[in-house]
C-alpha cells in the first residue's frame, strides 16, 4: 500500500484536532506503524484530546509540551490554527536540537503567506526543511473525536515549496499525503492564497454573514423554520469552527479583500438589475453562472456537463423499442448540429451581437458553446433554442484556464483546431473515449503546412495541443478525402493566415461554413471544386435561424418510408443541396417523399418534408450521393433492409471513422436481426425483405457502441421487426437529438428507456 513509501520512523502531529486527528487516522488506515515500526506522536494543549487520540488508537503517545516529543520525531506536522503557528514555531525552534537537520517540518494551514512570514521571523529565514502545505479538506465538525480516515482520499493537497526548499523534504511530505489517498499539487504561496481566497475563504465569509444577518433580524429565529433546501445548502459551512476562520481571514487579509471587492461589484450589479427591473441583465448573469456551475461539475467528473446525460452515461442507457407501430403527424426535429456549431464559432468571432434561434441543445453543440464561455465569450442561453452571443471579434478570445473538453463532438474538435491554431495563446483539446480514437491527422497535417504547431497523441489522435503565437500563411490544399470538417477547419485557420487559403474537395461536401462566413460579410470564393478566402478580414454579426437537422429528420423519413399507412410531415428542415443525399436516395428507392413550402432562411434553404408509405426497392447508391448523405447511412441501411432486392453501397470508407465504425456496427446489428448483408472494405450489400406488410426481420439485442446514429437507426428498425429490439449504450443520442424518444413515441413508435438491467 502507499504507506510503504512513508519512511519516517516517527511522525509528530502538533495540534490534534479534526485535521491532525484525521491525518493520524488516515496513516493508520494505510497501515503506517502496523508492523511496530513507525510511531505517531501528538502534542496538544488539551490533555483530553491526547487521551482520546490514544483511546481511539490514532496515536501512540503524546503530551502537552513540544520539547520532549520533538527530540524523537523525523517529520513534524503543524496542525494548529493559522494564528497559533508563530508561537508553535517559536517553541519548535527552541526545542529542535541543532544537529537534527534531517527533521522535516510541514503544516496544514489554510493560508500560506502569513505562515511563511512567521517562519521567516522565527527561524531568521525560510528553513530548507520546511515544506508549507495545505490539504483542501475539512468538515464543520472539530476535535479529534471527529477524525475521519477518509478525509483526504481523492482530495487535493497543495504544497508551496520555494526554490530553496530541500527536494528530499518535499518528497517526504508528498509521500505522507499520498499515503492518505490525496492528490498532491504544487503552487506558489501567492497563487495558493489567491485561489483559496476565492474558492474557500470568500464562500465561508458569505455563509457566516448571511446566517448572522438573518438571525439578527429575527430574534426568535422563526425564519429558520421556513428555510428551504437552498438556504441549507448555501449556509452549511457557516457551522464551521469560528476561531479557525477568524484566523484565516486575519492571515489572508489582502487576497480576501480583493475577492470580496470583486464579489461586491457583482452583487452591486445584480442589485441594480433588480432595482431597474432589468430581466435581461439578470438572465445573462444567471445563465453564465448556471452553465459555469454545470461545467465545473463536468470537469470534476471528467464527463459531460449536462447532469441528466451524465447520469445516463453512468447507468449505460438502454432503449427498448417494441415491434410495430404507426408513423403519423407533424413534427419538428431539433436544430442542425453542423450549423449550430458554426453559429457559435462564427458568432463569437464576429463584431456585434449574434442572435441565434433554433440552436441544437444537444451535448455536441453545447460543448462548443461552453468552450467559448471558457475563452471569455459572454453567451446567453440556450433557452428553447435561443442563444445570444456577445461577439468578441477575431482577436478577442482569451486563453482558457484549462483544456477545452468537447465530449463526443468530432466537428467541434476539428473546427476548433483550425480556429485556435491562429490564436496568440496555447490550447489543449480533449474529448470522450470515442473521440479520442478518431483521426485528427487529417486536420493537424494541413494546419502544420500553414505554419501551425500542433502535438497529437500517437497515431494523430486527441488530445491536441495547439501552440499559440504562430504566424499562419495561406496554402492551397488538395483534400485527400471529402470532408467538410477538414475544409471548414482550414477556412477558419485561413481567417488568421497571411494571404489566401484554398481548399479543393474531391467531391462536394456541406458548405455551411462558406455560407455563414458570407452571411457575416466575409468574402469566400468558389470556382468548381475549390473554395478560398483571404485572411485578415472582419466578420459582422448577423442573426442566424438554424433549420431542423436533416440528419435527425432522416430517422423519421425512413420510419415513415418503411411503415405501411404512414403519413408524416417534418417541418422546417434544412435542405441545403450538399445535405440532401438522403432525400435523393430514398426517392430513388421509390419513397413517396415530397418537398413542400420551400423557402430560404438566413442563407440556408429549408422546407417541409412530407412522406407517406410506399414500397421501396434496393438500388446501387450513386457514389456522388455518398458525401451528401454521409451521416444518414445508418437510417438508410434500415430502409434497405425493408426494400425489395439488394442495396449496394461503395466508396464509403469514411463511415469507418465516424463515432463508431458504422459499416461494422450496422452489419453486426442487422445480422443480429437476421438481415442478410455482406460487408466490404468501403461499403456494404444489404438484402431487403421485400415484404410490404408484417415483419421484415426478427427482434434482438443490439450494441450501439455509444454511437447516437446507430442507436436511433435500430429504434426505427423496430417498426418492422417481429419482436422487440433492445439497444444498449444509447446515452449519446443526447449529443445530436435530445428528446428523440419522446418524439418517436409521439408519432407512434413505442420506445422506452432505462438502465441496462431494467431492459
Ligand atoms: C460535419 C461533417 C461530416 C459529418 C459530421 C458533421 C460538419 O464529417 O459526418 O457529422 O459539420 O462539418 P466529415 O467532414 O468528417 O465528413
């Protein structure tokens, strides 16, 4: 166990309260002293605490005077209140034998500058064997009786050594805390005090103040009877040890005052907004705070910041789709994912205020939104698809304080790579397990040609480290694959590059980036298969209306196309010519699919899609449609399984590097249902049932591999299955299609969701 690394023969804890007592308890729990080697001693002015510590088996012996105990100690931990440190150190300086140079001294005080200054005063300089430290853990309880061996497990301990501190002493203190299960970090004294003033001292001050203010206004304390959970949560820490906290505020005066000034300015602003009835201002502040709070949660858990999504991921969400069902009604699916990502990105870089409607409130686009908040962009919303971006201009982004986590979103990572390669600051882009397996060399390589400096993990995989301050120059790039993400990445980098950035695509790919840039007044030219722009221009904010996502609509298009009696209208769907492969392919297969009410909103064509059941036939999918339907193949394969004859797809190897290997995942899933299919390196043949009524295949259990589109495709397949289809690992449906299950049930499918065990 980790305690094996604690080589001290005797550890002396000075001050046996909760913190010191818990340290002893944690060392005991880690096995320190179990074999008779290694003693824990304690010194405390309160004899009863020493007695209790011995009774509890936490310490071997102790006393109220320091001198006799110090002689034997190898490591001394000062765990007394901050303002008592100076007198304890004075006693220590007198008691320490001059020759005992290998004694290491550390402390647990919540502020560091005051203790360092006291040490300098007492010892005539900062001793090399003094390693100041602070375990970030505590409780409202006090005294050794409350000692908790788990108090430091997975908590941070900050050490603040200076250049003159003995590295061996630092290592010994690190080993002490590591044995208690803590994560040990280092920072400067000043930084420590600033950080703690904001994250710990200020909230304690506020909690004490709020409780006191209310209590004094209400002598009979009636008010507490009616206090709700929010009050309880907010004021829990007001029950903490008053003496300890008095000391902390006196000791960390400057940093606390600075954070209190910031806080007062914030409260004053909110006060003004309340007084003037300024709802927008209140909303903007609350929104920022609420999202920051969720993001904080996600950083701690290393996962998504939507609480619900988080729970689902932990519980491995499973869908159960009952066989059969109807498909009828008028629905609008959520906003386009590609356009939503771009609306935030370009919105942030424009000048002015960008108002977005129809924004997709899915995990992927929310990750993009949050990343910009991390880079200092004020963003209100989303509220029912409405987002207001307070644009900062092309050079207004600020360095984020940590890595930008984009979850499952390949589009976010690849477009960010281009956008951030030209910034003055460094960034790190990370994602979830699925994204971490996806190729990023396709963007890193051409960006390097432009002069960017990018590190990737092995095989060109995430995380990506982008080094800031590099001068980019325009290039002419012949894309080896038809990828809108690569094209968009380079165009975004091109905004920051000297000269022209030209991208040639082997086949047309979605052109939302080009359209939106033009909508923001940035000139993008195209001739044949090549588009280009010149760096150094400006973007001017303009409103963006995000149409419904044709990639989400595709599941319902196929649902209606395979279900006898179906009659469904999908409203306000984006029908950009570079996205309508699914419509073209379904029509070629014989689907009764009409475009109605066609119009253009904000530079993107939209229409209502009206689809009724008609028997489908298998086709050879035209290769020119492949990039135009690249995300819709999982749904189209389900259509193929219900058609007459064989549907053949080729030149679609890109499907193997999506959120999953979609060729393999669909081939396995279809086979599980008994659908005859044959996999090829770049495609698949699917033999349809050819039945125009009843079931086309069996039911079964499918692994979606965490791929949202695989999961949704098999829900749709259930309409023509003979038994239920159970689909595992479905939480990622929330990345592109929040509310999918509800909408599916609304039109007449029968889908339930629960944990793996429930299904
Ligand atoms: C997207 C482009 C496509 C697509 C993805 C979204 C975009 O990826 O599959 O879902 O928004 O640019 P590729 O560029 O890798 O084909």
